[in-house]
C-alpha cells in the first residue's frame, strides 16, 4: 500500500514574519502604483452621461385574446404580435436606426454649447475641434498626419452631411458618435432609452434631447408616409376641382346676366347647360373636399403619440473615469502580486 503523504500545516506566523521582513517593498511599490495609476488616468478626459426614456404609442392590429394565449404558450407571443402589426418598423430596430449613418448625419448640424459657455458651434465642429483627447491618441494622430497628411476638412457643419462620400476624418467622427450614443429597448414594456456620453455635460444633454426628438420625427414620418401621400393627393384634387367649379360658376353667372331678358330657347338651353356643368363641378368639388377631410383624419389617426418618461437634463457628476477607485484597485493588485512573489520564492 502506498504511504500517505504527510500534510504539513500552514504556519501563519512564519508567513507573516516573511511578509514583515519584506515590508520595504510594500512601502515603495504600493504608493508608486497608486500615484502612477492616478497620473495615467489623469490624462484620460472625464465624461458625462445623460439618459432619455420615451414610450412610443403602439400601432397595428391587435391579436385576439385566445390566439395570443395560445401563441404565448409556445413562446411566440411577441413574434405573432409583430406579424399582425401593420407597422414594419418595430421598436427592436430603433437602436439600428440611431446607429445608422443617415441618422447621425442629421445630428451633425445641431448647435451645441458647453456648460462654461466658451464654445458654441455645430456638433460636427465640436467633435472635430473642441474635444480633448488622451496624450497617446494625440501622438498617434500627429504621427499619422506626418506619415500620410489628410486634406483639410472644409465641411462647416451647418448643412446636412452627405454620407455617400465620407472622408477618413468624417468616418472616424461617425464612429465616435456611434460609440457615444446607445439605444436600448425594453422587450416587455417597449420603453426606449437613449444614453449619450460626452466630455461636456451640457453637450451631452443637448445631444440626448436632439436624438430623442429626431427619433420621434423619424417614427412619425415613417408611420404617416402613406397617409401624407394620400392627403396631399386629395388636397391637390380638391384645389383643382375648386378652380374648375369657380370657373364654371363665373361662366354661368356671366351668361345669365348677359341674357337675363332673352326668351329664345337657344339661350335658355345654353344657360341650362352651363348650370348643369356648374352643378357637376360643384359635386366633384364636394366629393374631393370630403375625400381630403377623410385623408386628413386618417393622417391624424396614423400620427403616433409619445410619452417622454425621462427628459434630458444636464448631469452634475461625471460618469468616469473613476480615478481613485481604479487607482486603489491597481494598488490592491500590486499588493497581491508582491505577496505572491514573496511566498513563491520562500516556500
């Protein structure tokens, strides 16, 4: 039979004695780690976060209770609701809409100002010229500019930016915005939450509010697109029929005044014909006016309403980086590394 190996007990006093004899290492390494970590994080600009929450009005055909219960038992409740909906843009794709270049291009001309009031320009100009960067990013950009100079960006940020042909610098700014703006959708309540991160608290709040408004505008434009086309169509027909009716009315009135005392059947027939034409034009105008009012009512019905649960507000405290917390964590990591090396070397 194999002999059982003797398990040696851990001598806590000996371990403490070893660590105490190497205490000078802790005195040097731990404060140095704390100071260097804090100095390193000091070059990373602070950033703020602002969140906006809204609940769009649900649209589409409702699913009957029994069918919905049956679908839920198979885990298809939400899918069946989407299949039954008349709206092709569900809340699930709102994050993709906000991350799209076309949507971001609409944010570039938005006028922003910093909390100190020293900067007031378009969001594009702010991103390009007014943001702070870490020193390593500055060195990387300087070296890249020396190796391969880029043409000067002439876009002033006042008009909508065309995404068909973007420069390298514009692509980088678009990527920065995509990282700074996040959108999440609650699957159960369909509440949309937009979170914006930026170095200035006021710019952060302004962009969060603009993003919320532009998302609402996008949803309204999409859901009312067909209704607006119908309304404009019937509105034009109504205006044209009104012009034709007024023309027929003037023609009838002129001939009636000119032949008021005429007794010939020819004149009477002509006036009767003009009256019939005027009445026909009036009937067409009345019908088109009714159609226009119906289309206007459908347009109003198709326009969704939004409930803003949490509006944008200027944050008072930075969201990061947590310099002291990270520095103490690095110091704690250095403590365990030193302790591990001492114990491995001696035991």
